[in-house]
């Protein structure tokens, strides 16, 4: 996700694509952040154009840092869902193997010619 933001930011910086510019503005609104810190200090006017005006004073933080914090915060929930899903899959595989063994090695299912008629 951070690589996606980085590539969108660089495309907006190089080109004047309106689609990428709107995509960058949506990312800024979603994460309440504005731009990224550059080691060279050049940010240009991208932040002024793509950052929401109502968040301009409060959202001057690095977007890469905000995305990283968001991912760290929600990683516990994603990990728990993944563990629960894996447990259900293993449980289903065990039940399926028991069903397969019971069908494969059972003589009760092949009853051809073994019926006995009683006289009443």
C-alpha cells in the first residue's frame, strides 16, 4: 500500500494526469495526511493542490508514516481473522478425511446381493 502511494505521488509529480491527481487527493482525505517527507526537501505544490483545505492545518504529517501506522494498528485484526480461517480449514480437512476413510474402507455401503427376505 505504501508502494502504491509512492508510485501515485511520483506520477502526479511528473505528469498532470487528472485521474492520478484525484486518486492522490482521495488518499490524502482517507488517511488525513498530506504529502510525504523528502530527504531533499522538495515537495512542490502537490500538497497544496491535492490536500483537502479543511485538513491543511491539522494534516501536515507524512502520508507514508500515516499508512504505516494504519497498517500496524489493524494488523492484529487481520492476523486474528487469518488464524480463525486457517483453523476452520484444518478442521474441515480433518472431517473430510474421516468421511473419505469411512466411505473408502466401509463394507456397509456395498450391499449387493446381501438382502435377506423373511417370511411373515
